[in-house]
C-alpha cells in the first residue's frame, strides 16, 4: 500500500487575515513539503497543473524537479497534467528530464482537468474536449513506446519519423489516467493497461467500488496483468494531533475554497454540517488524528480496492507549519499503521 500527498499549490486569501501569499513563496513552500514527505517515508508526491491566479503551479514538472535533487526515494508525479491542452511531445520531454534528475522516480498522471482556463490560453476549442484528450493520449503513449515517432492526428501537426529526447531512466515512463469517476475514462485506462487514479472527493467512497471492478474487467478483457496496475485515490484531508484540532484547522480554508468553486459552478453553499458529515467514517474527507485517518484509509482499501492513497492537503490556503505537521504525521504515524495492517492480509 503506497501512501503520499497531492497538492494544487493554492494561493487563496488567508481566511483570517485576507492576505494572499505570492506564487513564488507558495512554490518554495511546496518544495519544502516534498522534501519533508521524502524524509518521513512517504511513497509519492503529486503536483497538479492549473492556469488560474489562485493556483501557483502551471508547470508541475519544474516544481517537482526543484525537489528531485533534494530527495532520494519518493516518487514524483503530476496530479494531473492537463493533457488535452498540452503538447504530448513537450510533456514527455519534461517528465523524461524529471526522471533523469530524480534517477527514475517520475510519473505522469494524465487527465482532462476540471478547469477550462488552459483551453483558450493555448488556443483550443472546448467543443473538441474529448477528442483532444483521446488524440493526445495516443501520441503520448506512442512517444513512450518508441524513440522515433510517426504519427498523424486532427489537432496537432503530424510527426514523421522524428526522435523525441531525452529518453527516461524508466522504461516505460509511468503514465496514469486520472478520473473523476467517469465510466468511459475508467474503461479506457483498463483497456490501455494504464494505472488508474480516482478523485474521491465527495459522497461515499464505497460508491467508487463498482468503478474499480469495471476497471479490472477492462484490464482482464484486454489481457493486461492486473498485478502490475495499481489503483489510486486522490482524497481531501488533514491530520493533526487530535481529531478536534484537525477539523478546526481544516474547515475554514476548505469552506472558503469549496464555496468559491461552488459559486463558479452553481453548487449550493458548503457549511459545517456538510463538512462534519464528510469527516464521518463513511465520508470522503480524511480528517482527524493519525489513528482515525489510518482506519479510514484501511477501510478504503478493504471496500474499494485502492492500492495507493494520496492525501490532498491543503484545500485552500493554510499555514505552512500546519501542512508540514500533517505531512509528518502521515509519514511517521498513519503510514506505518496502514502498512502493518495491509501486510497481514
């Protein structure tokens, strides 16, 4: 069972002071968080790509590379790379470079992305949303398979027997599919033989169990080796020395972030009752003391089939010291409980 962290490098206003941290400072803080995650024995750290003022990481590979030379074992992944609006050649080159710096610890988590700012920014039409992802994933996998590439699609200039460099340390360079729970995405990942990441951020995590089974059926149908294809979750949460402290620290920024997003998407208000319900044992928030969070992760493994758990922290802007403490507790206290229990099965 792998355990790690994901972040969107958020720069929302501080709930108490209204102060907005600079993009530069938040990026430097994230590098410190990655280094700490490596030191406390976590398995993976993911950085999400966004192109908005309230998120600082438009280029996850560069942020991860800054930490690569300061770490020794932790895997470094995007979470996600918005492949639909990116150039697969450049994505592969960036992560192959990260793979070199980290000596074989880079991963790509490819997804459509839940925000649309990158499409007009890079000159793409949203009506091509699905076609762009399918075509660019095809090209990315073709580059991964062969040094020389010949390829033709409808949304990018053709490539005729050209080399793509550098080549990564890992062969193949890991490519995961990130999904918010879309059945077609899950089936595609299984048929392609690619590991799957599910964004389990609302409702009951148990609801994702049928998707994992659907993924496994697609893997078997395509003749891939399921034992080599992990399934991960990306789940919001926070850890403190007590469950009460964790909830009190995590709720204000979470409420602010969810209500900002909700105002853009027409959702209802996010209040404390919604938060508390999600913190319950069957809820999608992993908030509490180390024992509480460990028990929920074990429950997720047993009932959904997740083999990699990524705690997304913070949601919104939180004090850097609090985030560092949560990472320390995840690595030193939560992860050993989970790994010991899973090893008995």
